[in-house]
C-alpha cells in the first residue's frame, strides 16, 4: 500500500437503491471507508451484510434514528458511533432538517455481493 490523501470532495457521490448517497473514500482488502448521506425524512432500506463484514457508522452531521438488530430504535447525532456485527439487520432514518452524514467503515471491506436487501428479498 502506498500513502495517499483522499480529499472530502474527491470521491464521486452516487445515489444507491438503499436510498442514500455514497462517496467511496478508500478500499483495500482489510477495510473500506465511505461517506453516506441521507436526506431529511428518508429511511434507508432494511439490510444486512454477510461474509463476516462488520460495519461501523461514525455520525458527522445531522441526526437520525438507527435500528440495529434487536436494539430499540435509537436516536443518533454528531459524534455517535454505531457498531453493526455481520448478519445484523440495520436501517437509518434522517429525523432532522438537514442531511444526515456519517462514515461507514467496513472490516473486511464492503463488496456488493455481501449486501442483502431485506425488503426486496422478502417480496
């Protein structure tokens, strides 16, 4: 691995079927880091990750309610960290008036084939 700097505005942000915007900051076999943005009033699709992938959210702006596994829906805001073990259902609602922004840190790295959309797969 070589040293590098990824500027906040450098990654291309795109809208996902999960209903949030993602900007992929870094990925290598051990870890992936992406910035997620959820618009006010939006709830992401319920989903979980397979292949032993743990996900950690680090909230940097806004506020919301996160539902993780069997925990009660919980309000989160700037500075909060959400730890999501592999195979654990999750979804997030932006309850504020501005964008809810957080970093997603996945170990090992996130790949599309580890994502399971629990809403679409139920139908």
